[in-house]
């Protein structure tokens, strides 16, 4: 009996050891990865002489829930520092060439009077700001040094969801801290930043990691750690990085001229829902639905129309509406491009020459006039001439008093201006009622509306 117990215990120990070895073999070896890449990661200190840069504190209060990684205390209960004292901001960066070019985030060095770079071997250099790009939040620095260690640039197109990645940075001033995780998602759109398809990971990063590299298991940098989603300012499992191909495109332009140019198609787009896909003759919800075309733009000259669905850009699939702007923005103005669109259920190839990116004004809707009640769960009224001029439109009607919950769920809002029913421009309330009567009993109501200054398609199911 004793021999049997000893034998069983021996087998259990063998099993535990083998299982432990197998588990260790399954996990990636980050030790070698750190040795290969760590020397190319730098700590950045940005000094602001005399006072905080104008608007810095205000900006830091506006960035939640996408909390940037400033290495600066932001405790609201702490007394405000006198405005005539020096302030220090910090973050991370990484070397991309042996002659001293360094990438970091723009917000790390914003308005700095002096930028210092410290390597892992404690060498320090004063850095020159070569250029910065607000739209991508990328800055390019240069130090006067040679034979520096640098990171290899990876291929963002090869990044796969679920793969292991590693971050190195200076969270909360703890320099060259290493954390690891996996890629959670690709192509994330955050807030109003439409030109960056962020890589989402679960790599633990905090203030001070900003500007540091996201590294794959081949010791290549694939992203710049830039944002976290947080209600507290600390890591909560959602980290976002700028893809390295986007960053290098910006870097190349900053090296050449110090400014970044982006292509402009000249359309306003929205996502394609299942209801819209059914109406537009798509086999599934995909692509970017055009809700308006700017007059004189590249899209206007090429013949793109409202209600077109852009499904390819230069042979690259446009899976969602959010994936189109980064594709367009990565191309220089004046470049000839090809777009595949679905119009009335048929596929067409359209060629266009991109314009340059410009800012657009957003109009404010203020509906007025006598309202007419419809049996649709909302009211409409006509537009005054002053409203038409303010909105830069020739005709339309204003939505009033929505009483039907299904209409609200469809996305229609009080104050929206109805521009079209299906493809028919709406001139007044009388015509709108007439067009509604021409619809079949179960036919969806497809409206093109101007909502918060932007055109948008809305589908309201009947029956």
C-alpha cells in the first residue's frame, strides 16, 4: 500500500512539472524582447518656463474619458501652483534612426521651452523639435548624436487581434517600465479624431507611457501608445495606440517640410445599418454611406452622389464608415484615386483627384413656423428664408414634437431638417405629405436629414 501511494505521488509530481514546463513554453519570452528593444526607448521631459502654457490645465480637464498620459499631477484637490513657476511635463518616446530622430506624442512636448531626452544608460540630450502634427498628435524630435540604438518599423497590416504585444515607457515617472498584453481590436475611431484607426490593446499603461512604443514579438514597433479610456485617469483595461504606418507617413512629411498634408474627398458619411443595407440593396451592412457632397469638391467633380455607398478606396475594402477617412487622409492632395461605390444596388467604379483638407463650419438648426401633424409620430413645419440662408439650403422642412418612440430609436431628432424622402428633394410640408402617400404600406421611410449641421440618412420602418 505504501509503495502504491509513493508511486501515485511520484506520478502527480511528474505531471505537475510537465504541465508547468508546457505552460512556460506556451507563453512568449519577453525577456529577450526587452533586451532587443529597451535601449531604443527614451524618457522625455518637457519644461515650460515661468508659467503653465496657456490652456494646458483647461485641456487636461477636457480629455476624459480618453485620458492622455501626461506625467503631471492632476489632483483637483491640490492647490493650484502659482502661474510664475516652472512646470514639468513628461512622457516617453523611441528612436527610429541611429542619427537621433525620435517619435513621441505632440501633447507630451506641447508648448515646451526645453525638451530633454534621457536614454536607458542615463545619457541626456537636449532635443530639437523638427515638427508636430495636431491632427495625429505626433511630434518628431532630433538629438545631436550618432550610432544610437533604434527600433525596427513593423507592418501594421500584419497586426492580428489576439497577438501578444509589449509596451515600454515611463508610467508615473517610473522609467523604462515594461508591460504586456494582447491586441484587442483594430481600426478604432475615438471622438472626433477621424484620421487615426487606433489599435486597441489591454496592455497596462498610465500617465507617462504616452509616446512610447507598442512592440510585437518580432521586436518591431507597430504603434505609439497615446490614449487610455478612463474615468479616473488610471489604467482600466482599454489602451489605444497610433498605428506605426500612419505615424511614419506623418514623420516623412515633417522631415520634408514641417507640415502635414492630407487628401480630402469632400463628402459627409455615416455608417450603414442593417435597415439601410436592406434599402440600398447591399448584401450586408458595410461601406460608408454618402449623406452629402461638398460643392466643387473632388467627390463633386468625380460624380459621387448622395446615397452612394463607398465600399472600396484604391482597391482597399471600406468595411465601416470610420475606415474611410484614414484611407483618404493618408493620400496626398492632387493624387488620382479609384472608388468603388454601390448606387441603386449596382456597383460602379469612379475615379477622382483628391483635394486638400480644410475646416468646415457646422450650422445650427433653429426650426420655426407653423407645424403640421403627421400620422408618423412627429410633426413638421416649413423653413423661413433666413433659416434657409443660415443652413445654406434651398428647401426642406423642420421636424417638431416627436411622440413616437420608434421614430426616436430610428435616430430622428426634433430640429432636424428633412432634405429628401428617398431620392426626392423636399420643398415644403405639402409635398412631403404627397410623397408619403406614394409609398407602399410596408415600405420603409428613408429620410435624408440635416442633423447638427451634418447630413444623415434615417430609416423609419412602417407597420
